[in-house]
C-alpha cells in the first residue's frame, strides 16, 4: 500500500508519443512513426490511506486533439497487486484493469486487449525513476507479450 503516493499532487508532464492517430491501429506503422512532444498536467488524490489513488491527466496533442483521462489505482492487500483502470473522455470506460506490482522502486502493470482488427494486444505500463519530485511512465505494446515496443513516455515533474 502507498506505492502510488508519489502521484498525489500536481505534476507538469512532458510527453513523448509516437505521432499516429491510434497507437493500437497499426503496430508496424506506430513503431516506425516519429516521436512528437507535448505538455500536459496530471493531478492526483489519495484515498483510504494510500490504498487508492485517482489521478486526472489533461493534455492537448500536437494535432489539437484534447485528451482527458482518469486513472484509478487500487491496491489489493490479499494479492499484493495493484489494479489500474483508465477512463478517457469520449471513450467507453476500460474496465479491464492493468495488474501488477512495484519491485525495487519500479512498477510494471500488464493488460491484454485487442487491436481494432481483433488481434490480441499486450500492453505494459511501467512506472520508474520515482523521486519526491518526479517520475517516469512508459507504455509499450507487444503482439506476443515478449517483444515490446515503447510508444509513449511521460516525464512528470512536481509543481512547486
């Protein structure tokens, strides 16, 4: 419990994201795409003595699309695992959680979903480089769950 306490507060986010309309639509195109950068703000609040952290992310992609997400991170003391669900404005809620845990100061969370054409898509979220004032998030996709391709990196810096 308390692993996600670092997200409580307000962060400026520097995003590095593959410059495609949909990261999951064509994995080969995504892997070959150039990186784009844009700012965002992430605001987190803790509940239940650190067992639940909810954070809201707001940014604008370079093409003008606004992205607003809410992440719910909930700790299960019975399994010593976190489950994370993500909800985006304009999309159906993603009720299938990412599951994982923190080990040696870094967290890895996994989900298997589908590409738009119905193929399995393995998704990995990693939290690392966590300090009192910063953290890094990375998202990677895989067709087989072993060979990963990173498509989004967020560098968070706490506002003073």
